[in-house]
């Protein structure tokens, strides 16, 4: 896998939202790449910045948000990139590089044609007042320079490809006449119709039942074998990650904290956040006596904690973690390409060992005792 | 958490538990899609004057469901969307009037109760919903939200209610100071804790939890589940815990009931159900969950197709239309491979699957070639014998001619209708491997060892 050509390169991507309450650093220096034929996971809890990261790649971030730094390369084209920082420093407006694709080029050449995107809720991605067939047909006409009858044929063929029964009879049905799983198949068909080299799937199976999810994962597997499409797979479900991803990026509060192959991530876990995330999962395959969840909730990205952003909830946090911010580095004793942003790793030399532990800031809240049944106050 | 209660063999429970607490007997809930005075009226026939007729089309959301819950236990109810879990829960609480059957709550038949008595009993049974956002009034502060049920049941005076509310906030893992905050100031997990506090405020002993953690992130879900376990121990609560997530059920439940299309197909001790599933649907559900381990090598058995409509569910076993273990009709002498091929073909035709669909649409190739390909797809080189061969050949002819309906009809009539799965409703208790509570597995595969 590692010898294959890299098709997407995301370098130090930064996206901010300028809200009335302040600046939200939704994506803050994210780097990862995707190689030909690979499924790369972007995993994390809600608010981690997963979806904003993929929207930034597609340049779909809307006001009040904006991509403010970093570089996105797809094959040999620059999807996003700014001029080098000028002497003006932080505040100064930076100019887009000349080679960066224009909005028109993004629309014409990239979206749909080269990179397709599948969202979580198929009902929101399909227009309820047009038939399923006409929507996919239009999409094909727009992106593949074919018209009428030919587009219809491609549409029918692709719909059949993704396992929709009675395609011709159902071609003129409306989205609400399809089940959730079938609608998601329609979206996959739409994504595939233009034979893109990369599909970005944003929680595509989250709204589905397990047996339907299994069908869709199986379908993706099958389609990937046939078309060698690459995927960026955004999910919060570690089970799905284990199932489909070749490599995984774990995000926490706008940053990638760990990056590894799926196998290493689960079995050679380096970052305490990844470990806590795995420990908080109820398991389908064995009975767990007690879950060990991460304490507290993810802080707001508007005013993230200093140093390592996870230090407020981290069971391993030391004083240095609050003072210095770790970058994601090749782990000292990990496999190649296993990157981790935690001072526990020997790749860092900031005096973690000598630093004093800090208490995590969250209280359990169970210390309160109810003295009598009918509500006496403490 | 008293972990000894969870690990102790079922049946060997603490003295104060183990009694039947809630008993559900043959409960059914049908909805008619055409309520109202003229709702059931439809008009048939063409002509000038259509003939009016009574349409008795009903959605059989819950159909003849029986189970019991013992004091202090958590019964997990698992199934996919649309299987009737939530309807069952609401019918159990008499939030919906049952079509048939009875619910005994602490020995009292809820059907016989009404008015003031029912209102008083409601105090003991609470429900928590999935969406913590929409179940909280955005214009009320959480304090008064939690006090509302106490007010409704005339518990305590203003001052004591507030004191109890602040205490409950602490119990569910929130800050008592949060009394004066609005729901939008809380995260999803915290809102679900507010719901928990509200449910607990009237001191119930039974809580129906309808997907309470499904909208939450993994780490938050774990926190809320742990809190629910602690509260159960502290207040001696009995839970009916509904979820589509088998991992959550495995963590929280003592016993598990699996629902499919309005019926309970399997019911067993948790360990028994997960380690020794005896219903093909349970097996399929279990194998569909992606395990959080990339080294997991278990192959998945995929279920084909969608859940049939509860308006006109399949006869006999409702899972038979998708069951990978459908039993062959006794009149044919078929090898397993032959039966697998016939079953797959029969289903493909019934579902108008893409393979069949493509044949129908292909107008360019000669029928003989299409036919050969079709046969190859489903039967390979194998030749069938006698009567089965004739039926399959005839069905292939019909498909190639484009008369899929007739082919479907022929195949169903020949290979499905006479299967025991289509003729009889299964109901069996099977041997346990773990624990000693009754293991119900409603599948005809167990007809001999029942």
C-alpha cells in the first residue's frame, strides 16, 4: 500500500469561524494524506472538527467560517494554498497563491468529478421534489458531458451496481419512497457515477441500522475492489473504523492527535485520548463489567486549553502538558508513519518524566448522597 | 456498582429482587392508517358509481408479545428501526391503548386501571426518550423542568421540591448550581442527565429508557450508562432499556429480548444470548456489528433486502423472507447446496434483484444466452433433479420472457409456501449454555429439540 501514489495531501490546514462570541479554531493545523485506493479514517467525537476538515478540503466552508492557512493538494493541483506569511504577522490578510484553483475550476473539475462527497443524511442530500432518477441523471449530465438517453443509461447502470432492486420501475420514484439504506445507496451511486478518484464519506452509515450498515460497508468494499477508489471516511464509530479503514487520523478539538494504520491504532495505541476513547466503548464481542469513560466533556474550540488540548481530561497529564503544545511526530518506538502528539512518547524531549502530575479538572458528581427518599437537602 | 449482582447466575438474585415486577401477556398494538369517521372507507371498482368498501388495513406494530421483567433487573430490548420497540414500550406504559393483551404492573392489570388510580401508578413508571433536546422545554429552566412531575403528582412543597431537585442534579452528575440554567446551556449528555433527574424526581421504581444514549458521543454515552447503573443500584430501579445498539445492550442489560417486525424472536440471559444465539436473526444482527478491532476475522453473514411491511407481514415466521436458514419444504429431497441455490434464486426473483432486473432490461442479447447466464449465476453447472429441475427451468423461462411476476409466483408456491417456516408460527424454548433463565428462540430449527 505504501508504494502507491499519494493523491490527496493536506498540510497544516487551519479553518476558523469568526462568530460573535469569538474566533472558533475548528480545524487547527491538520495534516494527513491519502494514497491511491486507500480508505483513510478521520475519527473523533462531535465537535472534533472532522466535518469542517473535509468541508475545508472541498472549499465548502461558508460564512462566518474561512480556511485561513495550510495547503491542500489533490494530485498535481492546488485546491487551497496561501502566499507565505508576510511581515504583517497574524492579523495581516494573506493572499491566495496564483496556482490555487478558482471557484469555477473547483466546481467544474473537482467537485463531483474528481472528488465526490457523501453525507450522513441522505434525505438532506436528495431533493424531495425531484425523482431519484432525474437527480442522478442531472448530476451525470453536468459532470460527464453526456446527455439525455445516455445519462439515463449510466444512471440505471450505476443504480443497479449499488444493489437497488427494480431500478427501472423505481427510477421515477421520489426519495421518500426509498428506505434509508436504499437512499444511501442512491447517494453512493451518485458519487460513483462520475468515477471520481476520491470519495469523501461523512458519517455515511451513522443513521442506518446495523444490518443495513453491514450491507453498505460490504458494498463499499466491493466497489473499491472494482474501481480502486480512495476514500476519506469520517466517523465517530471505532467499529466502522476497524472494519473499513487502512489508516486512521484521530482528531481532538481541531487537531490530529494520533495517526497510524488501523491495526496499530487499536493494538499499539499511543495517545491517551485514543486509549480513553477505546476504553469507553461498550463491546459487542465481550461483556465489559464497567466502562472507563473519559471524564468531562470536550472543551469549546473557541477558547481551547493551553498546551496539549486534551490535558484537562487526560489521566496522564503533567504540568508540562498545560504549558507546551505537542505537535504530531513520528513515535519513537512505533511503526513507520505512526504519529502521535503526546509528550509521553520518547519522540519528545520536554521533561515530561520530571514534570508533576496535574489533577484533571472534572468532578464526578456522585459524591452527593441522598439522605432520605423524599428530598431533604444536603 | 454492585458487580456481584451482575455476575451472579441469573435466578440467584438478591432476596428482595427476583420477583416478577412487570408481566406482559400477548400484547398487541395495531394502528390503522385510516383513522377518523370515513377513514376506513375506500372505493373500489371503476364505472360511474364506485363501490364503497371497508378497508381494514392495519399496521401490526406489536403483535402478541409476552415477557416479564423482574424486580431490579434490566431487560434490554433490541431491534432495528421500525421493529416496534418504541411502540411496545409506550403500550407497556399504557401511553398507547393496547389492541389486545394485558400488562400486569406489580400484579395489577393496567387495562383495568384508569383515572386517578392510573395516574398514581404512573408516578412509579417513568420514561426517558432518545432526543434529550426535544424532550426539554427550551423556555423553562432545568430546575422547574425537574420539579414538574413532582408538581403534577402533588409531591412536597415549593421549598422541598427545589431542595430535592438540587440534590437530584448532584445525583445524576450535574452541579446543583445548574438549577437556574436553561436546557440550551447544557451539552447533549448533560441534557440526558436532566431527563434522568426529572424521571427520578417522583421516586419511580420502573423506568423505560428509549434509546437514551443513542444521540451521544462514545465517551459521554459511557458516562451516562455508568450513571444509570449507579442510580439503579442506589434506588433499586427496574429498567426496560431499548436500544438498536447491541454493544450498549450487552453492557447494561441482564436479560435481552430481540424484536423483529413486531414480535420477540429471541429472549435469553444476556451472556446466553450473545454467546449462544439460537435465532438466525439474532445471529445476523450480532455478525453485522463491526467490532472495534481490525484483527477481528469473523466473517459477516449479510442479510439481504429490507424488512417487510408490518401491514402484511409474512405468514409463519416473519423473518423467513430474509432468513439464511429457511427450512426446505419436506417434499423435495435436496442437498444443502441445491437448497441454497434455489433459495437465493427464489429471493432474487421475489426482490427483483439487480441480477434479475438486468436480464429484464437487456434487449440486445438473445434469450437463450441470457437464460444460460442467469442459470449460471445462481446454479453454476449443477443440475437439479426431477421435479425441482422442471420448476427451476420453467421459472427461468418466465424470467427471460419478462414475466417475473409469474416466475415469482411459481417459485413461492413451489419452494416457500410449503416450508414449515411459512406455515406455522414458531415458539420454542431451548437449552441454555449460560445461566438458567428460560431461553426462548422462536425458530423452527428448534422444532425437534424443544
